[in-house]
C-alpha cells in the first residue's frame, strides 16, 4: 500500500454515511503489472489483510470495498520529455492559450500548484499578459515536499 486516507477527516461531504469510516487506499502500479492485473476480489482481500496486519482495522468490520484503476495518473518524465521546451515554446506562440494544472502542463504539480497556475492564468488574462512564463515558473524552485 502506498498511502492510506480517512475520507471522513477531509470533509463530511466526501462520505455517504458519517457513522461509518471510509478509507481510501492507494496502490502504485503500472498498467499490466502484477498489482494492476490482480483479480478484484483477490486485490480487495489483499488490501483488507494489509490493513488488518498493520492494526488499522479489524477485518471482520469491513462492510464493503471497491477498486478504481486509474491509468496515466502521474505525468512521467521520460521518453521525449528532455525536449519538453520544444512543445512549451510552440504553445507560447498562442496569446490566448494558458496551459494550467497537472495534465494541462504535463508537470508534476500538486493541488496547490495546480490552483496557483489557474489563479496566475486569470491574473494574466485580467492584466492583458500573454507571455505564460510566470505560469511555467510555478513549481520549479520549491523543494519537493514528499521526498525524504
Ligand atoms: C494518486 C494521486 C495522489 C495525489 N496526491 C496528492 C496529494 O496528496 N496532495 C496534493 O496536493 N496533490 C496530490 N495529487 C495531485 C493532484 O491530484 C493534482 O495536482 C491536481 O488534481 C491537478 O489538478 P488539475 O485541475 O490540474 O487536474 P485534475 O484534478 O486532474 O482535473 C482535470 C479535470 O479535467 C477533466 N477532463 C479531462 N479531459 C477532459 C475533457 N476532454 N473534457 C472535459 N473534462 C476533461 C478530468 O475529468 C478532471 O476532472 C495526487 C495525484 C494522484 C494521481
């Protein structure tokens, strides 16, 4: 398991019944690998066993579970990524185009960065700024907070 979250702690609006605990488990994998290809029921049992093993739950308490497999969840910096500037500079030709967000910029932005790119784009539009460089500069100099 990569990460675990308790949706009840984010917002009551994220859960259907606040009287139950809603857990989200993230497993990082690639399309076609061993985890990705695991049968749904086997995967759910594997996840329940992991939660039980680390003492987060008692497996007998599990009411229900589901799996979502998300392709292309992360922007990957390989292949032709070294030539990314070719694309970025091409897009800069268009004065009324403002690439923002994670997939919009193919950049490993977190939620805060993504919102900041949107806010900066709005500021640019309002102030008649057509050069998007200030948007591309978001998330370039900060330390990456998830690294050890
Ligand atoms: C597994 C995982 C864990 C993460 N954990 C964290 C975390 O702990 N903290 C954090 O800060 N960030 C985290 N992130 C990153 C965060 O989710 C993203 O940075 C953020 O959601 C990007 O926002 P966005 O608006 O750019 O894109 P998104 O949130 O991806 O929104 C894009 C929207 O556009 C829609 N869309 C796509 N194509 C079309 C189309 N053609 N027409 C109409 N709609 C379309 C999509 O359905 C989607 O709703 C995580 C990401 C992943 C994948």
